């Protein structure tokens, strides 16, 4: 939109721009309310422990020797045994574009320090987003992991995440996810604002239900409201990846789109098999896609939409993930 167009919009009557001359604070409160199931879905698929971890999945799985890239020239990778690097600003032969860089520094105690600098991957320029910040993953036990996330993703929306989580399990086993932190969204697509979110006992086990979490809950605290999303794949494994939700203790029924595909590295929503530990592949991709499926397309020349705010690859299998 040109500067002249923006100035012209400023001359329009209030009722044309807003539909009614309501108080702006009232409209903000209503449009972001946790009373709206779409808002709850977006927050749950952005702030669950699996979804948060997905931002670092690509570099971590590469550094752990669990994934590779199909095009030997893009992204450019380096590894001296201590530091693994992924550098974008290139296009794969398939047309997929990589931007920015990711670096993973390994420690002898199993810790991984991930630094993302404008890192992202996309097939469609309209879905471009870039993530900057750090993720630290520690390994206190053979199959126990802790992670701290401090990231900002910029595209059509700006999403800021500060989060601490835990994982029990391995790449090839069922995994249990816990964590809590804050997530903020800023932009023109609701919901926006800041929420506190907690995930408790989110179990991913493909042998029980492929495509959605088996059990556990994610709780969203927004203003004076509290929404709880309950995963039920163990007893109701369905095609639309549904669970249940409640608001301020009152049951509200089914909520769909809780796929075990929070994995952006696997933008497909295939299964939870890869969700063993860090391979939350199927789970992470689907949640991202569903959370952003309602975002409008930006005009030509825009910086990209929030649809790819995680900045992870579009297909886990494409990156050699099993």
C-alpha cells in the first residue's frame, strides 16, 4: 500500500473503516478474547512445548546427525565437530529458498547452543519469515532434555517467545513434553497481544495415534481468562486431530487442528513418529499450517506473512527425517 493510499484512508469516516464508531479498546478486547475458538487454536498451536521447540528443530536435528538436506549446495552446511552451521541466502534446485543462518555449538556435556540469525525457509515468497534469537538445549539424563527459548520471528506477524521446557524420550521413542513461558503476537491478524502458556504432559506416541498428541494439556492465560486445551488421541484418534477445550472451567466442546504436526520441519502433518524427542516433525508442521491458514495474503512487495512464523522446512521427509 502506498503512502498516499494510507493518508487517504485517514480521511475516511469512522464507520467506513470500523463498521461502527466503537471504542478501540472494546474492539481489541473482543477480537482477542479466548472466548473465540480460533484464537484458542492459534495460541495453542503457537505456544505448546512442541510448537515452541519446532523453531530449533532443523539445526538441532542436523547437528545431532538425524537429518540432512537434499540439495548439496543449499543451504550451505559446515561442521568441524564442535560447531555446526547452516547458511541460507540461496535456493535449492527445487525452488525452496533459505535465508539467514543457524549455528549449533556442541558441549561435551551434551548441551547444544543454537543461534538463529534471520533464519528461515520457504517455498512461496508470500510465506517468508525470519527467526532470530537463541535456543539452549541441555541433557541432564540419557533421555531427558531441557530447553530455553528466546526468539523473535518476523513476517506478516511478529511473534516473540520466551519459554522453558522439558522433554522425556528419544528420537525413536514416544516423548513427553512440558513447559511454560510467554508468547506475544503483533500485527494486523488476531489474536494479538501477550499470553502466558503452560503445557503439561503432552504425550506424542505414533504407535497409539498417528497425527495428534495422545494426552496432556496446554493452558492459555490471557487477561482474566483461562483456556485449557486437552489432547485425547489415546481415546479418540480422529482425522481432524480434535481434542476438547474449556474456558474458565466451563467445558466448550471440541477443538480441531491439534495435529501431532507442530513440526515446521515437516510442514505436512504426517504423523507423530518423528516426534520422538526432538523429531517432533509431523506434529510441528501441521499445527503451524493450521494456525496460519486463515491469514490473509499480503500485497506484492510486503515482507511476508505470519504463516511461516516458525521458519522451519516444509517437509520433514524432504530433509531426510524418518
